[in-house]
C-alpha cells in the first residue's frame, strides 16, 4: 500500500471542513493516479488569504478557487501524453494545495451543488495538477475533467457538469512551481 501523508489545515471559519472525507478523497485520487508516495498539505482559507497568495506567488491580483504548489516531485513529465497514461504513475510527490472556501460556497450556489462537493472538486483538481495534468489546451482540459470525474466517483461525489469556476481569465503561472487552477 502506498504511503500518502495528507495534512489538512483549516484557516477559515466560513465553511465546515470534513477532514476525514477529504483525506480519503485525496488518498483515493493519488492511488487512482498510481502515485508511489506523497506528502501533501491542504489549506482551506478565505478569499482574502488566497488572493494574497495568488498575488505574491503568481502575480494575479484576484482571489481564485484553488492553487497548487509542487514542492518536489520525481517522474517523467507526461503532459501531452495519451489519455490512457496516468500522469501520477510511480511518482513521489511533495506539494501544497490552497483552497478558498468562500469561492467554493459562492460557486456551489451558482452551479446548484453543495459546498462540500465543490471543495472536493477543488481538492481533486489541485491533486491532478501535482500529478502533472494541466488544463491550458482544450484536449488537456477534457482529459483533466475526465480524471476529476473518475476521482470524485470513487467516493460517490457527483461529477460536475462543468469545469471548476474561475474568478478571472486563465493564464500561465509565473516562473515558480505553483500552478494556478
């Protein structure tokens, strides 16, 4: 059984966080992708805090839903590989994911889903970025959406009928290893 250390920190008060379910979802997603081992820190924060992180690390002056930081990872970069290739296969990951609960609550209402399902989507989305997926081209975006749906169904979370919502236009991240979701 792979070793997955998932640390969850709740730095906000707007939305209750089900650490146990989210930790299970993270482990299931990493296993689905074939990750060998991982040390992942997940922080649930306010819009104000994610806005500051987005500005400081990605030079984007707005809040967003989720940001992932690959601190260390091994394995081959498989971006652009065929859809059957699991990008996390045999990788060792060390990363951080920051999720805005306020954005999740707002988008859940807008898309007629629950905040907990929206948070689950953001967690999976961030994990897939750490595994090497990206969503900058239509083809890559479709693949990432399929992987999100697969991962969410592992814990009976309904897959969204849309992509994770954005508060501003997409752009490539700055030179850092952070990835704006």
